[in-house]
C-alpha cells in the first residue's frame, strides 16, 4: 500500500466533495434543473472573476479559451503584442500567428516578469496594436506578471485590450477583473477550480465585446457571441461537460465558504513555505517574481540529470510534481501549491523532495531542513 | 421518493461501473500510467470503429469533431455536398459555410433518408465536390441514412471523401469504417459510449489524411495532424478530459465484453420494441427509415400542445425524453434506446408514455397496449 499525491500545476487534486458528486447519475442539460445549476455557477464565477460580466463556459482545456479569444476578438492582419515569458506566453504568439495576426513578441528571460516600461515602450512603438496578450502567472517558470499595471496601459488606449491567461492565477491571487480593467480573463477547470480538466471559463469586458463585433476570423463551434446569448438563459450553445459543471457548482461553493481573500492568503502562505523550504535546502528559486501558484526551482549542479527529480518523486515516493518544459527540461522542477491544497500537502511535497535530493546525490543538508522551514513559516503566520 | 430515468438521445445513462470510477482521485496525464490507459482506449476505439486507423480524442462535444473535420480537411472555396435531413444535417451546412466552403445542400423532408440516386446525381452534377457530409443517424428525426451506399459513391471518386457524423450511430448499428470506405467517422462520449458529455472521437482514412495535407483553413487548438502525432505516443496535444477518458476505458471494456454485434442486436431489439409499442398505441413513427438509436413519434392530433408530452413525462413521471427541435418543436417527441439501455428501460419509457398520453387526452387505447407490445417483441426474439 502506497498513497499517491498530486502536486502538479494541473490537474490538481479534486476534493472529496466533488468526487462524491461525480458518482451520481448524469442529468440532462436542457432542463430547468440544469439551468438552475448554471445560474448558481455563473453567480459563483462572477464572484471569483470579480466582475459583473457573465462568465462563459467552453468545453475543453484552458487553451481553447485562448484560441477563442483570438478568433473572436481580432481581425486577420490585426497587430497584437504577446508577452512571451515561457511556454504559455509563447503559445499566445503561436495562436495569434496561426490566425493571421501580426504578432509583436516581448521575449523575456525565463523567470523574469515583463516590466511596465517594456510594455509601454512597445505600445508607444506600435500605436496600432489591438491587444496585449499575456499570462497573469506564467506556469512554465512560476512567474507572476504585473497584470494591474499592464491593464492600466491598455485601459487608457481606445482600441487596445488586455487579454489575460489566468489559468494558474485566478483563485490563487487577487485579479479583480472590473477594477483593474482586465478585458478578457481566462481560466481552466483543472487548476484553482479544483476539477478534472475539460472546461474553460472566460469573461469579456464591454470594451472586448465591442471589438468582438468587428472580428472576422472564421469560426463555428467556439463563437463567443452565441455563448453570451446562451449564458443569459442559463445554457451553453452546445452540449456542455455536464459533470464538470456540476462539480464546479460545488467547488465555487467551497471558495465562497472559505472566502476569496482567505483563498488568496492560503495560497500565499503555502507558496512562501515552499520558497522558504527550497532556499533552506540551498536551492534557487528560478523566478525573480515568483507566482503563488507554482514554485520553479533550479536543479542543483550536483544532480546531472534533472529529469530524475520528478521521476524519483513520482515513482519512488508517489508524489507527482512537474519538471521543466521545452528549453527548461531537466533544468528546473516545479512544486505546486495550487487549488485543493493545504499545509500538510506542502509538507509532504518538501519531505519527498528531501528524500529525492539525497537519493540523487545532493546531500549538503540535514533531513528536516526543508520541512522545518515549512513548519517555521506556518508558525510565523 | 421518486426515481428518475434518462431516455434522451444524449446525455444517456452512465453505467454504475463508470460512476464508481468517477469518484476516484484524478491522475496526471503526462505519465506512463495515463499513456497505458490511452493505449487501451485507442485499441478499444479501433474495435468500435472497425478500423486500423488511430482514433483521435478531442475535448468538447461531438459537434467539435464536425467543426474540426471541416477545418482540417478542406480549403477555403472547396465545394462540399451536405445532406440536410434535419437539425444535424443542417449543421454540416452551417459549419461548411462558416469556414468559406461552397455548400451544395440536399434538403430532405423530415423523416426521410437520402437515396443513393439523389446523392449520385449531385456528385455527377458537381464533379468538383470534395466531400459528402452527412449523418449516419439523423438524431432530430430518428432517421438512418444509407451510409454504406453513399460511401461506395465517394470511394470511387479520387478527391472526394465521405464525412460521417455517427454521433448517435456508432455503437448502435454496424458501421465498419475500413470495409465501407468511410473517410471520416465521428462520435461523442454521451451517446452509445455511455459517458458524460465532453469528449469527441474521430478517425480518418488514408484518403482523408491525404486531403488534410492540403487544408488551409486557419486553426490552432483542434489541429488533427498534431493529434495524430500525439496519439501515436499515447497522448493528446492538449490537456485531455482525463476523467472521461478513464470512463471510456471502462465503457469500451463493457462493449467488448458484450461483443459489438450483440450491442447492435440489443439496440435493434429495443428499437423494434419501441416502434411496435408506438404503433400499437395508434401513433405514427415519423421516420420512413427509422434509426435504432432514437424513435421520433408524431404528436397525435388529439394533443394540441405537443411540448406537454416530454414535459409531463419528466415532471410528473420522472422520465426524461426529448421533444422536437426547431421546425419539429411540438410536432414530435423522441424516445431513445441508445447506450446503457436494457429491456426494462424501454418498458419504463413506454409505461410513462401511456400514462402521459391518457393525462393529455389521448385515450383511445387500453393501458397495457404499449407495454404489451414491448413484451411481445421480447418474447418473439
């Protein structure tokens, strides 16, 4: 008997309350019963998004909402600025390019956030830019971007919107959509929403809906104007992932019970505990602007094959964490403290990491150094 | 206490075996454990599709696979023939038109199937047609189309493929993809696959893959050539709906245990029992070429508001069936015998129908007439 623990940046653990609901028989979606669920879900998502806008639901993973944002908001040939701080920022460029947009890319060193000056300079140099596309939290490097400040720049420009992938940010730290002037805010079910993958959520500001009216990229299934009409009636255009939406009703209830700002505080505590533990072990956090969703850690020089860290943690200790992706493969590993995660989940993750590091020949610490730093962080709070 | 029964053409009932699995904690998808599941699922889907091709998995409902078939197989301006036998046939036209294809539509009377002559005449008149898009089973009217014969026509033409929406057909009646020369075969999870909605499956013939190489409609998320590479490694391009794929592993196991041809026989028996019952009650089956997935029945003249039939069945008796859609709204109701359905499910549906018809003033039959016809059909088999 060996328990397994999921500490990856998505899918994240699903609460027992939701798993129990998943075992119930499916219901039909074109019914008053399902409409009532949709209405409660929409109210819960407005609370989470901190917006008065309806929040649209799309079947598929979060990336589909990035795709739909591009096809529904822009015209072929439109210019957009894409902030590439890693694998997910790069995805914005790829999507925009695939649909025939002109993409001005701000390529960042892995682990650094864009500065307001950099973004402002690009907007000044490209006054015809119709959007700034970026990640609130770049999952591949564990980096938080200055969302509020970037949105302040787009807010003051007439035909330029902010399009924010908050897939690992929403429900982790504060992103008040309406207050900050976020024009498009995107998330996915398998992150802080604590559900299996297969559902994306996004909301558009009035300014974004204005741009949507002129978009001309061909699309059919993911047509946000159709979804806007459907959600107003407590429905979706197409058959929705019913079981995930029923689960979402439950996790949104949990978020309300805890209180959104307590959810942020919990993530902040767990992220700090993780960073403190990693530093106590003599390791380096990759990001200069770390996100509270995921902590990317540089593989120490003593361990030649960095891919062995997540592999050993999973295969020997049953603790799933993430490695690095693309150019960061083997160079970093990523500990996640996102979603249905509490203090002792982090303790487990750091405990397994201590064992793994010693197994792989990085042994310049005494057992208990990392876990001690975790506990010390909790004590101070 | 009142039990509820789902007899709609999707979502269909989910077996207990799958519900129990749904209550297990989620696993990560980039793992050997998940790859093993994907490989077993792919083998099971090949058995179901009766093909040697890999079967691709897309997050979303079945319609997304129709959308992806158009964007991945055709070029802007290509001509296609779309067979419109109802709401889902019409959808082919809408999708093709949305992406800038020239659509030649064969519009049929509701409840009639296309004839081979009609399709052949259109192919002769349009030698430049690149595809014939149709439903193996048109769900809105409960009509079966002559898939084998239509595919024989496209098979003999060099650059013209058959694109078959089998969302309510696959796993209901025989559709041997490779044998019949079906070029694109599509289904969705919430039908005969007995799962919640949120997953579409499709396979392409070599001829279809050939066309795909020249397709030029912009796309990003649903790029079948990427999925083809991913499935060969037991993966999907994007984060998949993990919980549904784990459920699919189980329902494919169930289909194998029963045996595909026994699954077809069961559907045939239940469909005949339903049609016999409906006729015994003095009602008329809409379709001249009825599908074994769903039986559409004309609302009798004695019942003025046909929408009351599904409403009464659901709200008074707890049995969900479907009404008519669009122009057929209020004119028909649809009894489904698709997926995780056995003999006594049909008996329940017909029992509730007898009660409902009498409630609504159609009383020219004795109680037991419909259910008797159901039992008589079973006796004869």
